[in-house]
């Protein structure tokens, strides 16, 4: 793979540091405004990303500057220890030459990381808004292709319309403020999502790092106990996003499906966030999810807000 080491005229590149979190967050929100019409990124999210123990900022992060204006950001993560490498890239649309330069740098580094893992190829994934600021025609010319779509669904909520529901017969919820229940929530998520596209097993400690568990509000994570099954489902939410209360995961074990547990967890999500004073809630769902989740969410009044595509590049090594 050939790599252009020299940035385009007028641009410079350096690695990110934790102190860059606010500047990076501002860039991401400029991209949010262009792509979905509102700022959705919180500085705590960026700080957690830059502080993740699996990220080597010196070698796996890139800030693209035009003078004193930050115009691009890239981050690479190798959570698989194998061929799969994940990258994020955000570039303002007036500097597409910079985006291509970042692709040069990031693709080369992804190949290097996969080779160091002993893989015979690098499978690089990047998530982009379905109408991104990045030039997707230029990406296709580099060998990238869109392989999966996720829809972000939202719904207005209010205390009057969305009271916290009583659970169905045989179902009991408890929150995860206790450490033992956090471990159960992790186990249930690993089991309920094991057959899903792009699932990668994570240890409890790795999962905590991924979700910034040290700063999570564990009162917004619930385990559902189902009669005859035991601990059978989990709802993980977060209330740290500026515009939307967010359900990160709704997972139900196969043996507990078809008993209304998923629908109850969804309504519990609506009611809990309405009680917190939120006016809107949201979640993301794989459009090819085979469990019936997309249809469940639509039946409960959720509607498409925007879509995100997974793009993939496969690089042969050696």
C-alpha cells in the first residue's frame, strides 16, 4: 500500500492528546450540525475515547490542522487482536484533500496493526452518517464499500403519555447499582447479542472500559428477571447526551423472547426518561436485525431520525 506522508498544502497533522478533547468535540459537533442539523456530541464522550486504555494516541490518533483551525480528526482502535480494525474519521467538507490524506495514514496504520496481530488481511470498519461530509465516491475509489446500515430512531416522551409501566406478570426489574448486577448485565448482553452482526466478545473489564463504566449512571441500567428463566434481559441507558435520552442496549435472551419482555423494557425506557424530564428518547438498531426489534420499536411510536452506514475496506497483507 502506498502512503502519502506529506499533508496537502496548508495542512499539518499531529497526534491527539487528552487535552484536545474540547477542540475535538467542537469539530465533531460542527460535523453533527452539517449531517443531522444539531450538535449531538458531549465532551465527556470524547474524553473517554481519548483516554481509552486500548488506544495508543501517539500512533493511533490524528488531528488535521489548517493553521489554528482543526479541520479533521481520526482515531484507530484494535479491539479484536486479529484482522478487524476500527477507525473513526471526521473532516470538514471544505478539506476533502485532508480526508484523503488521513485515509492514507489510517489505512496504512490499520494494515500495520493487523499484521502485528498475525492476521493475513486487515478488515477495516468505519461508521458514517448516510449523508456524510466525507466524499464517499472517493472512498469507493479506494476500495471501501458500505456493508451494513443502522437506523437511529427517536420518539417524543412525556410523563402524561409515558408513565413508568407496571411489569408483565412474572417479570421483575432491578437496577444495576450493585457490582454483582453489573456483572450480570454484562453477561446478559454478551449472550443476547452473540448472534448479531459485528458482535465481538468482551470481558467484563473490557466492557467497562468501552462504556466508560467509571462514569456511568448505573441506576439507568436494569436487569429483568423472568419467571422460569431467571435473569433474562437487560436495558442499558444513558442520560449524558445533550438532546436525547439514549438506550444503548436492549437485550433479551432467546429463551425469554416472545413474552413481551422487550416491549416492556422499551416502555420502561420511555417512562424512566419522561420522569427525568426528557422530551425525546432515541436508540440505534441494525436494519437487518432478525429478532424483530426494528418492528417492535416502530410499533411503539419510534421514527427514523437518521441512518449510519458501516463501511468496510479489506487490505491483503504480505
